[in-house]
């Protein structure tokens, strides 16, 4: 097998396995319960593309970023997301929300895509998959194939999360999804804040 294909396959396998139980999949799933699937997928895919290019291009440079700064930014962004989700989830009566037809997907494509992009772009900074991509890029000296393998893995995980998110959104009341999503984002924000303080 050619070294480039080994680099691609290795990056795909490592990033895919690292992301399945990671906040990236959970955040994508949560976003899909809130917004339509296509804008979420478009936003997270664009975020992944940029993150993979950054990681593969700069390799080990990313490991020089201060962990506390990265964790602090992630905490703030997840905190803002949590606030907005909880505010919306508790701002109206559950019965009104469920009968009004205002389910997931009632915002513009651009807004949902940009929100998804922002959340996942921030979540990926300093993430294990980004660091793995940088390390593999340096190891194999094949940034294009490592970046492509990582991108394909992240996109596959996002597709799985989007499919699961749509199934959940059709079976659970919108206000409950917003509340649970807000608490999940709060947990991510608190964890990132703890990393920033203790790091």
C-alpha cells in the first residue's frame, strides 16, 4: 500500500475512533435536534475542513497554543450556546411549543449553518482529533492525505450524529430538547472552564 494511502487510512481510523464518544458528535447531535439537518451538516463540515487544513498544515505548532486560552474560549462559546438554548427552552409553555409547529428548523439556513460552524470550530481547537491530525501529519510527512483522512472521519461522525439527531427531534418535544441541549452545553462549558482554571 502506498505511504499516502497508509497516512489517509491511519488518520481516518484514529480520528473516527477518537470522535465517536467525543463532544464533537454530541454537539452535532444537539445542534441537529435544534436546527434542520442540512445547514447543521454544512456548518460542521466547513468547520472540520478548516480545522483539518490548520492541523495538517501547521502540525506540531498547534501544540504550542496555551491550553488555558483554548479551554477558556471553548468554555465561553459553549456557555453562550447553553444560555441561548436554556432561555429558549424555558421561555414558552411546552404545550404551545409542541402544537405551534415551531419545531427544529424554523431559522434560516445561513443562521443554522453559521451557528453550527461556530460551535464545532471552537470545540475542535485543541481537541484530540486536531492534535492527532497534527501529529500524524508530522509523522507521515503527508499533510494532504492525513488532512483528508481526518476530514473524512469527522464528516462520517457528523453524518451519524445528524441522522440520530433528526430521529430524536421527531420523537421528543422541542422545548425538552432545548432544555436538555442547554444542560449538555452547560456541562461542556463547565468542563472547559475547569480545564482553563486547573490547566
